C-alpha cells in the first residue's frame, strides 16, 4: 500500500496532450455523456443523468429502501444544479438488443442467464482465486458508441429530451415546488412517458481539486435495482468508472466510503484498500495500466473496448504495471 502511494504519479509522455486534456476536464469540455454497448444479447446504455425524469426514476425505483433521505428537488432546482460542480451521476439502462434502444427488456430472470452462476461465484470468491481459474465473462461485451460532450451541451440536450417525454398537456414546472416529498416523486413521474425506461443501476462520481496532484475522486451510491442484482452489473459499472476516472479525467486516486458487505467484496477485488481515514482507496496511476496515457476522445469507444478486453482475455483485474 505504502509503496503504491509513493509511485502513484502520472507518466506524462506528451505534455501538450496532457495540458489540453486536463484543461478540457477542468473547464468541463470533456464530460462522458454516454456509452452504448452490447452484452450477452442485450443492449446497455451507461449515461449521465441529464433529464428530470431520470432523476425521478432513480429516486423512486433505485434509491428507495437504501437511503434514509426524504428530501428531493423540484425540476427548477434540478436543472439549475446540473453542471454547477464536478458531480456526475450516472445510470445504467438495459434494453432488448433486437428491439433497439427504445424498448425495455422482458423478464429480468431471462437476462444474462448464461452467466448468472459464474457471476455469483466470482462475487463470492476472492479475485485472485476466481480469476486464476477463469477470466471474467466479458467476452461478449462490445462497445458500439461513446459520446463525450461539454457540460453546457449535456444540459441543453437534457432539457430538450425531458420535454420530449412529457405527456401531452403536462407541465412539470406547473406546481412550482422547490422541495418534493416521496409522494410528490410519484405524482411527478406520472407526467412522463417512461414505461420503457428500464434503469437497473446508478452511481455517482465526484472530482475534487488538489493543488499538489491530479484530481482526487470519489464513487458513491453504487446501487443496483433489486430484481437485477447478482448479475454482475455492479462490477461492470465499477470497471467503467475506473476507466473514466483514470483515462478520461486523469484522476490520481478514487475513494469509497460504503460499508455494505456486498459492495466491499467488489471493492476489494478491484484493489481498493482501507486507509487511515476510514475510506477505501484505489491509486489510479499505478493500477490498471492497460492503455497508453494519451487516450483520445476521438477513439474512446475503441479505447474502453480494449480496456475491457484485458479482463475478458486475461482475467487479470489487479495487475500493477
């Protein structure tokens, strides 16, 4: 742990590339909007929350039962909050691959039935034991689209898309409420045509400035919708987050403070270790060095594919290179 901390410095081969890329992150000109990928005959979308209906769905379906918070924002505050900080909430959608990205899948029990046993075994075992016997079941994972935008464009797209899903004659700003209760969440959600919006996972990424190193970062509230658990979605989201924090946002490290037993098993597999400040920490510069440090957003789809292929081909999620 101490050795990793000492050598956790970025290797900068191209200073001009690093300067431009880092300034793009600081000025929010380079924010991951979404990934679209195929996995085991289903289509997924990992997307930043940019619409009010996504916020409502997460509060109503995903966070219910896992948070004591009963304090929710109305649409006016929600859209004012977007892009005002380095806080990036993401959701994971799942669709029937044959029906396109507008249709939700059928029974959750049918999803990824080929890999359920393998995923459960790997979430139960330690990473060294499970990976030495077999690679992670990512061989069918195929990224088909990466969209990276500036934050202003993301906010604009979110407002337009939000209007598109409002039911005819409905106005979500009509009651003017600033703070909502749990009951208000349900009533606002009825204003939208979101029957086919099947969100199965949610997480939050924070970037934090530091004067003596690259960004620190945090991942909080990694939550999988109850009926979609034990399918490896939490692990999949974590791999995506690690790639984004390391290669897109040039972060120095990532901290977690969740004490959930299932989550802890995942974090330990991914080389997060508990430090004196009572958080679990992953040093990013000295871990997961599968890719060159000059990853361009123009080739981001190929880059994250290559990153995930390392796990599918080698089953090696913990190498320090």
